[in-house]
C-alpha cells in the first residue's frame, strides 16, 4: 500500500494475465485456427496438412505464449519441416524436385527483432 498499489488487486491482475497467456499459447491458437478452418468447410486434405505442419511446432513451441516466441524458435521449427520434407521428396532415390527442396530454408544473415 505504500506504493499506492493494492496487493489484492495486483494478485488478481497477475492471475488474469497468466490465464490470458495460457490461452494464447501456440497450441491453443493453432487448435482455434484448425477448428475455424473446419467450420469454414476447408477440404479434409487442407486440414490434415495444416495439422501436420502444426505438429512439427508443438514439441518446440506449443506451450509458449505467442508473443514470446522468437524468430530463432520459428527457424528451428522450419528446419524440422525442411528435414522431413527432404525425406518425403527424396526418400533415398534421385528425384527431380529434390534439389529445390534441399535449399528451402537457408540462413540469409538477415537480422530480425524478436
């Protein structure tokens, strides 16, 4: 109270902020988007592919609040997708699309603010 703040109000505000942050995790937002896409009547293949992509991110950033996810974390997810895509495009045999997929995610040296 010395600082003009009510400790009871401060605790309530902190609790509310935590609840909002929990609802704004990557996983929660991804699930909302998938549900919205299904309601809009998107094709089953589109839903399946979108879920497949989101599933790459869930182990790395699924529980993180959207506002705290860094560019480096997104890059790590993209690299996982790239590695998996190479296996799908070229599972050991020569394939005409393999060279295009191999350079799909590259570090350009660009700086991004988090």
